[in-house]
């Protein structure tokens, strides 16, 4: 999953984020539920930086580029600059 996200860095504004995440998960032969759980875990453990699309207080920033994606029942705010953190890059060796 980390490699799939890395391959798409800088391109999230040109794709349907939910479809891309589904494709990344299915490439790893994960169900939508398992893929969503793994994605959430990778965010929680700081392997993925979903970017910033919210102001303080949780309001959507109208100047932001991104969306909140319901991914396998998990609502995740994702910006178009979603990328791996240094920890995520080190894990896959890039």
C-alpha cells in the first residue's frame, strides 16, 4: 500500500481518491474493509501524511485542495498533496 501511495505522490488532484485507494488495496489482495483498516493504521502510525484540508476547529478550508473520503466506512480527510512521511519512505526504501 505504501508503494502505491508513493507512486501517486503529486498526482492526487488528477484521480478519484477513493477509486485509487481501492485499486491500491486490491493490488495487495485486500478486501475493502481490510484495506481501509490498513490505510487508517498507516496514518495513525505516521507512515502517511494525508495533508491538510481542515482549519482549526474541524471546518473544511474552502481554499484547500482535497476531500473527505469515506473509505470502507472510515471518513478520512485527504488532500491532493497526500504523501508518505519520512518514516513511510524509509520503510519502503525510497
